[in-house]
């Protein structure tokens, strides 16, 4: 039986699903499973037998435990549940997730507990203010990726060695066109700055991540922001920033190349 059909088999019964997840959570006796799962005693017995025949659970002297296969199936069930929670918000239908590297799209379910902030028509700059407030509260330890120039964001970017900034290549080139020498390019004297072609906006502090994606038709959207504070989302955001940072060109090299 293929992995897809095993998952479908488990999902084909709510009792099988609940029993597997209960066993994965902790080793349980059959009596404990009957108490934990909302189903008849016979249904729980049948589910345990079905899962054992598929190699997803095994019997020990102390109770029922998941096999490696059972753990993998349970992990996939959790991901599917998180994906459903993520897709409940129209943000993901309206914005271009293809702007993200594929391996980070595959991990987007880690943002299942994120909140989407939206500016009302009567206050279109509310999200920009919200992001600025959060960056200022973060102090000097903040990592930012910006695919656009926005004066409000520039004004709150700290100039400190603990901060890091990645600027889109087009934004950087536009800035260089307005100066006459490399000496004028050091807007931040302490903050490490790098340059990269990027369509995604990210802010990572020690307690939250902020994410901006272009709309599905390629427009920049300053009126919505995805904000998350839980550990899984924080790890996703930190990993994404490091992915871009490792691929970006240090600003001094970029400036020297421009003026060479």
C-alpha cells in the first residue's frame, strides 16, 4: 500500500485517526484509549487492530505505541490540519506564495497560528504604523528584508551591529543613482547591509516575525501583514532570513562594483 493510500485509509475513519494521534501523543493501554477517544469500546478495539495490521502501531507489555510509520503518518495528519487552518484566511489566495523559496513554501504550515493584520479603508496606513511600532519595540536586535523603499520603514531601522538589513537590488540601485561617490552610500554605519533580488518582506525580532508577500498579480501590498509569535513560526522566519542573508551581496561589495 502506498504512503498516500495509508494516509487516506487512516483519514477514512475518525476513530482510526483519533486513536493513532492518541497513541502517538503517548503510549496508552487499551483502557486508556477507550477513555481518551470519543467512540464505542468496540470501535476503539477495531481501530487499534486496523492500525496494527497496517504497521502503524505496535503492542508492548505496557500498552500501545506508534511505529516509525505511525509517527510519520501522524506528522502528515498534523500538517494537513495546519494547512486547513492556514488556508482559512483569504490572504493565501490573494498573495503570491511562489515568491518564497520552495522549501519554505513546504513549511508554510508552521505559520498556522499567525494572524493577518489588515488596514481598513478608513485607515490605509494602519499596517505600516503597526510594523514600525513593532520594529521600534524590538530595539536593536532586528533582521529586516525589504523589497521596496518606504520612508517610514527606513526611519525606524536601527543603526546597530545587532541589526541586519537586506535591501532589494532595484531599491539599492535607485539609491546609488542619487549619489556621486561610494562614501555617500553608508547610510547605516553599524548595521550590516546586504543586497539581493527579493520580492518578499520579512521582519524578525526576538519575539515575532512579520511577513509581506506580493499580491497574486505582482503588486506590493502595504495594507496587510502576516504576524506570528509562536516558536514554530519564529524558527521558520529565522531560517528564511538566513537563507536570504547567505545569498545576498555585502553592501560595500555591491557599491564598489557599481562605481568601478
